[in-house]
């Protein structure tokens, strides 16, 4: 079976949040514009949620990913997880932690074995998972662990107007500065370039590299990281044949004219990357994990406990995640 025909594996996410309803909404209103997907979840909780919201969508139990296409015509294909989910939407229960993790684990098994063409993850509530012994800063790092630890997962956020990559990820700002090295920037850039070629069909990606300090250090007057760490990385990338500009001041590299000069912005820390893209396109931005042996995308929002179960949550980012995962699978297939 080719990648274009393989179903996409969708994880359950935090059951107390909006993941269930945006999954149901996505099938209800967008199924004809997306490749078939199956969700690894508790079918009884999805049935309860559909009934609560009075939506005419029926979760369909399937025994394997190979059953997705036939079931997709009738309802949301659901692969039952081993652990039943308890409690109501809008409330966190640490007892559901094992089920949340099992959903991720099983989805990774399906994509790693070639039974699904891509992985899309619904949002998790990390603080709630920490109570169950979850020791990873986030989805990105956990997926890297499941892939075998020899891979370096990199977080890229994608929208129609901007792509950004974080060199350091889910760490405090002080730790991010301590972790920043020339080698890490070069490695991040090289993985990003390869993904843009393989998964996005960009033959010669243009990279913009941000500075770390205000005004990109102002020639060393506001910090020397640009001189001692970032510029050597840019020079090494240029020597390797890459199209790179920078270091650029973070406050001027994201306006419309500046964005026309590059295909992706490499940013030194989490908020430097996520603030501009979430400001530009909060509802439709997609989180993509680069550097894994499989395709993974995710909505770029959280669990939204405060509106869970009301039917108000927007499915836009999940739809965009599923659509991008399908496009990436096709692009990767065309190179094989």
C-alpha cells in the first residue's frame, strides 16, 4: 500500500480537553477534504461526547488501521485503547494518564511499522501527565524517545504565512541560553533543510537565522552570543552550500516584507519563534516535528479545558494538521 493510501493515525490527547470534540467536528464537517484517519481512543467516551453535543457523528470501532478506509465512510474510525477513560470533559484526572500515553505509543507503533502514513497528535496536558511519572518536557521529546533516542527531534511551526523552527525547545530562557551552541544551530538547520526538501518540495530552502539579544547584539554591546556562537554557525552553513541570512534582530524579521526573503526562520528560543506565528495565524498554525523517521504534525494550541464539552472549540488547526500530514506523506512518497 502506498503512502497516499495509508491512513493517518490520530492520538486521543487529553480527554478532559477539547481533543474529542475537535476530532468529531473534523470528521463531521471536513471528512471529504481529508485523507482517511483513525483515532486511538476510548470509543465509549467519544460516543458519550457526541451524544452530549447532539452531533450526528458515529464513532466506528475498527480492529486495525487497515480497516480505516471502509469505516471512514460511516463514522470516525476508532482503535480502542486498553485503558478506559473516566471522568468528564473540562476536568483533569491523572488516572487517565496511562491511556493518554498508550494512545501515543500505539500511534507511533503504527507509523513506525508502515501501517499508517503519518502521525497527528491531539494536545496533551503536560502538567497532568507529570503527576503520573511522565518525565519529558513535551510531545516532541517523548516522540524522540519512542523513535529510539538516536534521532534529534526539532520543532517547526507552519502556517500559510510563516515557518519557524526553535533551536532550543521546552526549557526556561536561562537554560536555553546555556544550551545554545554553534553545533546545535548547524544541526538544527541541516535537519530543517532536509525536511523542507523532502516533505515540502522546496529544492533550495532559504534560511533566516535570528539573533539572541536585542538588535542581534548591537555589535557585541548587548551580548556576544551573535559573535561567538551564531555567526560561526551561519558561516559554517554557508560553507556547506546553504542559503542563509542573519543573524537578524528578532523584532524586525517577521513583518510581511521581511518574510518574503526566507522559507523558514531559525529562532534561538521557544517564544522568539512561537509568538510571531501564533500572532499571525493562531487558529491554523501546525506543529511539525522534524528529525524523526516518520511524519508527525499537531494542532498548535492547548487543551482549552475552559471550553471543553461546549462544542465551541475550533477544529481549524486539527484540520490543517491532518491536511499537512497528508501532503507531507505524498511529498515523501514522490521522492522514494
